[in-house]
């Protein structure tokens, strides 16, 4: 993993790790950072290890091949390596091929890599995909589109779709006291609360969210837009917020461990990403009964059949998005039994995904 902090793919892996039979399999987590990870204490409590191996990304990650060989020798022997780092999986396989008894499992969590791709990046991605496709023995993806993106047409014949299952026992429960506390602390009382749980990077499209916030303000809507998360572009988004005069309407809630409670605090979940795989947070939002206003480039597989998904194109105006948000906010689902039934029927229950993955591991 790139890291084991509170983000989409990482949260998915933890959902599985909590449910999988650790008497039959156990994980070491190799992360490309020397900083302590958000999930590190929990991993240790579950019997796993976090191995820190700081390295660069992109072309500079070539140095990681030798480092990874040393890690495998030092901490192994391993039965398999389950790699989650998209294009950087190429470097993992250049190291792992020196250990022919270790099964190579690659996992695609996205349908694209970057918003803007230069010629040099395209060449790099072409080479990386070639290595990944050649050396991968088991191919996982969160959905077919993500599988085709990384593995090509071979995925249709040999690939395995692992849905981003969540713990329904946790994400459907409402903690009223926690919701009251969050609203009081963040100043959200008597407001329409629009939530985003996303890393601050180009893909998540926070500048467009700010344009939506400006449109809502011009329409006279009494609202708060809550950004949960951190990331490299946070400073830039804070600056844009001030420049747009939205310092009262936009709340930066930071990286949080109470995602379930804050999801239940929102009135609407907003996801205008340039692209996504099968986002875990979108399943969590529907588990909380939230109306979700999202881009139309997100696969229909993410619709749990609860009438909560509202899709728009990024080519539509911020005013249109604002109007849909206001209307969608009236359509919350509070039927926990129905929510659990629908999400489980769509295959997004973490226990089912953990069982599926365990079966693959044991083979």
C-alpha cells in the first residue's frame, strides 16, 4: 500500500482485515512512508505488522525494487503479495519475480491514474501496464471498468471483482448523541449540511464544489459544505475558499476517525470527482441513508437501489448541481432494514467480500 491512513482503498482493506479469518491468513502491510499510519495500532492488535519503506513514486520508484527484495527476504517467507498501488505495482513485480514461489496478486482500485496526462506520463503508464499485465498471476479489481483499465481484456476472462464491502453493523447505526456533538462543534445547526469525504487532490474536484457552494449562496440557501479529509491541495482549496468569500459556508473538518457519525450528520453527500473506481465512501453514504449527488462517470454498479443516487455531468453548471442538491436533500432514506437488505443484495457487505478473498488466498 502507499500508506494505511484513512482513505478509500485503505478503509476497504481494513474492512476486509477485520472480517477475515486471521487464523488462516495474516497480513504484513508494506507502506511507502516512515510516518506512523492511522490504522497501524489496529493492524498490530489484529496480529499484523506494518513495514515502513519510504520511497518515491513514478520513475523515481525504481530504487524501491532493491529495497523491496530486502523486505521480502527479511520479513518473509510469504505465500503471496497482494499489491494495491496501481502503476507502481510494476516495481513490486520487478522485485517479486525474483521470488518465484510467491504468488503475485495485483488489485486495481481506479479507472484512471491522473486528470491530466502528458506524453511522458502516457509512455510511463504504457510500460507499467505492460509489466503488470505480464507478471500478474491473480487480477483483482473493484469493478469491471477498473479491471479493464489496468489489466486490459484479459481481465474479462481471468479477473476477479472484489466489491468494496463495508461493515453494515457499523455504518447503518445512528448515534444521535454523536450527531448533536458534531453539529455543535462544527456550527452546523439549522443548516442544510452538504458533505464530502475525500482527499484534497485534483481528482476529487474540490474547486467545482466551491463553485457549487457559491451557487447555493447566491440562491439564498442556508447551508454548510463540510470537507472531511486532508491532502496535498488543502492549502490551495482553503485559499480559494477565502477568495470566494465562502469562509462561513465551507467547513474544513480535517481527517477524522468518526466517519460513520459524520456521514449520518450530513443531509446530502457530494461527489463531483473527475473519475472514481467504486468508491467506498459512496457505499458508506448510502448505508447512512444519504441522498448522493455524484458525477455521471461513476458506474451504475454503485447504485444500491435505494433511490439515493442523483447523477449529473461535470459539463452542467454549478447552478444545476446546486438545485439538484436542494431537491435531493428531501429524499433521505431512514429504513435501516431496507438499507441493509439492498446493500447486502448488491454484494457490498464486508463479510461476503472477506470470505471471497479468503477463498482465493487459500487456493
